[in-house]
C-alpha cells in the first residue's frame, strides 16, 4: 500500500469544479491516467483508494499543479 497525499490547496478541483485554466475546466487527468482505477471524484474532491494504488506515479506526472505526491 502506498501513501498518497493530495494538497487540496494546489489541486485545481474546487467545490466539484475545475478552476484551472490549463484544462478548460475539465480536469480529470489524474483520474483518466490511473491504470488501477484508484482515483475518483467524490463529493467535489479527488480521492484515492490506497488499497488499489499500485504506486506507478502516473497521477503525479500528469498533475500540472503538483498537487499529488506519493510517499
């Protein structure tokens, strides 16, 4: 199991809507890129099911806001 940290202050998803200019308001990059299906949107926030996470780092590399870290 991997420890995934999401910095919600940096994440472009705010109140269930993307506030980032880089993705035209449609940021699902970390969700779409996750090969294990470990990342989802729940109640307006990005969440990670750490039991599913394989630690590949794809979510980290695609996040243009440096909001996701694997420890």
